[in-house]
């Protein structure tokens, strides 16, 4: 197949991926703690395109992963005493059936054992890696800025907030959560700021995403026209060569 067509098809694949990611960002614009994503591209050095009368060095480009913008979203007040938002870096640590998971999603409630849990029952862990249990008849729960949880003046624990040396090592595993490699460098944040009665909104900017989708659509149309023109030129060349 003509190199121009191959390059065009490779570009269409990356554009489709970019469109899917932008559409997913928009779909999660109202998801608590969601982080906007971008497609990451790399040059295919092993397969090089050639051009007789054009540039001497042409390379195919492929998407090799997804990058995430971990900048903080706006904090929104809810008034719910168990809702929390982290101001700055770090993640809440959850205990799940699959192991520890990390999230910026701060909507919490109580389970039947009076433990602070996420919507699916995953338990919020304290700074010592233990679930946080409140007193059934202990009165109002207070969560202080340093993450300390008290109830009726009784200390129940400190919210565990984890920070990673290389945040790019985190793997998205669904439910707006991340898994970390066992050997990842991490630390318990002793200076974390936790806001009670707040949640962190998504950092997706819908207008920017819509603009990006329009740009991707226009580029895709241009590449399609280029492929069609190349195909037409090839067809005409074959017809002329076939004439007696």
C-alpha cells in the first residue's frame, strides 16, 4: 500500500483514540474527583515510511498510552459531615477486595459496622492502615483540617492520605480509583489538608474538550480527503499505464 495512505490510516487511528478520550472526559465532567485524560503519542522508529520526491525521514506515529492531568478540581460544599476533599496533593486510601486502592473521590458514608466507607463499601483507611469506625451514639463527627477525626471530643483516627513520588505509575482500575505497583515510592502525608463537608469536582473543562473534539474532527476529515486523493491518483496512474 502507498506510504501516504499508510501514514493517513495511522493518523486516523490516533485521531479516533483522541476523540474517544475527549468524549470520555466530557462524560465525566460531573464525576467527583475525575481527572482529565489525554492521548500520548510516540514515533514508530522500527517502521519508516519513504518518499521519493518528499522528505527523507518519515515516521509513523502510534498512541502508546494515556496521560492524566492530576491538577486539583474545584472544591464544592455539600454540607454532608462524611464528605471530604483533599486540598493539594495526595489520595484517600481504600481497602477493597482487590487490595489497596487510591482515589480523590470523597463521598463517604457508614456501613453496618459504623465504619467510614465509599459508595461500594470499600473502607476508608486511617494513617495506620486501619478502617475508621465511629461511635454509633457518639454524636456529631468532626473532621479537622489535619485529617484528624473526632466524635464528642474522642479521637477516632487520622484520615490516611498517600502521596506518590512518581504519580505516573498509578494505574486506573475503574470506579475513579487507581492501583499502585508494590514497589512504588509513596509516603503518608502528615501535612495533608482535608476539608469536611466538601467534595472535589472533576477538573475537566467541557468547553476545551468540545473545542478539541472539533479540531480532531476537522483533522480527521482532512486526512480522509488526503487518503481519497492519493487513492484517486493511484487509480489514474494505473489506468494510464494500462493504456496501449
